[in-house]
C-alpha cells in the first residue's frame, strides 16, 4: 500500500521521506515503470529537510515511536480500505483518511489469474475453497493453502501517511 500511495503522489508536494520498511523493492517498481517519485530516507537529517514542508510514509508500527516524533508537529493520515467505514478515521484519531485497499474483488482476482496464464494457483487468503473450486471447474489447477496468517485486521493493513 505504501508503494501504491507513493505512485499517486505528485513530487511538487515537497520532499518525500520514507521509513526503512517502505523502501525495499522501490527500485524494482521503478524499473518496471511504476511512477514512483524521488524519495529520501527517514533519518534525522532528512527529517529536518521534510519537517513542515513535505510528506512522510511509514508503517503503522512507527506510530508513537522516536522515529516518528522527529517529524512533530505533523498531520496524521491512514490509507486503508477500512477508511470507507463510517467513523473509522475519528475512532483512530487521525486527521485524514484515504480509502485504499490492497484486497482484490472476485472479478479482479479472476482477471488477474487469467492474465498470468498460470496453470496452477495456490490460494492463501480469503475465500480459498470457493476460489479453488471455481478455478478447478475452469480448468486451472488450484488449491487452498493454509498459512500462519491470522486473518483480517483493521490495524495491520494500514499504511500511515504523515
């Protein structure tokens, strides 16, 4: 979600700093054409450059940490599909909420699977059995795979934007 949020930003917003957890794979995204603007790290010197005139993207785990405090004062936002739920922004105490989900719908999943040309699909989340059955009926070898993933959470799927 952080990389997707980045692709929506106009670089004229000012300097854009990133928490270290957001930086892996950015070069690959850029290499394959994702419109990711120029960014900088989130160290103390970068914080001085961004503070009050730029944008910071970090994971929820950075909340209430010394890392985030170096940007104070700031306006806090969450990007999450949960922002579509009435009152969620207020309950979370954030200034802004952006509806941005990383979950695919049924049609989107089927379109993506077809576009890959995959002959075998392992399903790890959501309605695993139903999707596996549907794909098998369509001639795609599919199976539900159990993972250690614990399921939906209104905390874990948020990208924090400062």
